[in-house]
C-alpha cells in the first residue's frame, strides 16, 4: 500500500491522499506542454466544426483538460477580435473620439472639479489598469471609513468615539499619517500628484 500524505481540504481538515496519485498528477502536469500555433489551428478548426470541448480534448489534446481547451479558445477569440481593427475601423474610432471627447471627458471633469483636458490627459497618461486600481483603493477607503463611522464605538478612557475613529483611520492610512509613508492610489492623487518623501 502506498504511503499516505495529508492534503488540506476547504474545511481545513486533513484528508489522506495516496502519494502515488499526487505523483501521477504532478507527472501529468509535467507532460502538458505549452500551446503552439499548430495546436491553436486544430483547436479553432475543431470548434468551427461544432465540436464540444470534451471531444476536442479527447481527440486532439489528451494531456490537457477540456477546460484548458475552452479557456485557450476564449483567449484566441479575444485576440482575434482585438486584431480585427483595420485602418478604416481605427480612423472611424479616431473621428468619433475627436467628435465626442469634450462631452465624454466633461462629465468626469465636472465630477472631480477639473478641466476636461486635464482629466483626459491624466487618464490617458495613467492608463486603464492604474485608474481601476486607484478606483478600487478609493472604494475600499470609503467602505472602511463608513464601517468605522457605523461601528458605534463607545468612549473609552476619556477618548471620544471621534478620537477613536480618527486613530483607527490613521492606522489604516485613511488620514495623513506622516510617520508611516503609504502609497495613495486615489483618483485625487493621480490628478494632483505631490512630491512624497
């Protein structure tokens, strides 16, 4: 009988798993190779013929899972869609952008109290991923502040609940704690960067 190893489950209880089966799983992964252009052609052609993922996997990709085939197909379709932009389509987008940019950026500029040209320049400079990250950070800070305000913290040791909340916000980086530098990813910090020491 193979040796027993303990593998953690979602309920944090250990369950015995045969060491041999773990080794089989690891060797299976080792045999799986990266997708190559020929694999992509086979995958796209098979799917175009109406085959489902399991038959595609069984017929053409025995070392991969049917889910891996589906995910690869999704990525290939997204890539193809992004590459389908010819010069004419790009010119059409550029013209529409120039026609609409003041209106598009004006709404956002009004909300943050800036000129639309400044908002446009900052958003394009920072890029979508940085703006999304800054937005998520701002939402977390707002939620934390809201949770602290709604916590109903009682006065303790002569400290008012307001003092306690400000102290907690300071520890969480919600207020200007000048003793511990922290990175501010808020939209305001992107629009108005200050020199941080």
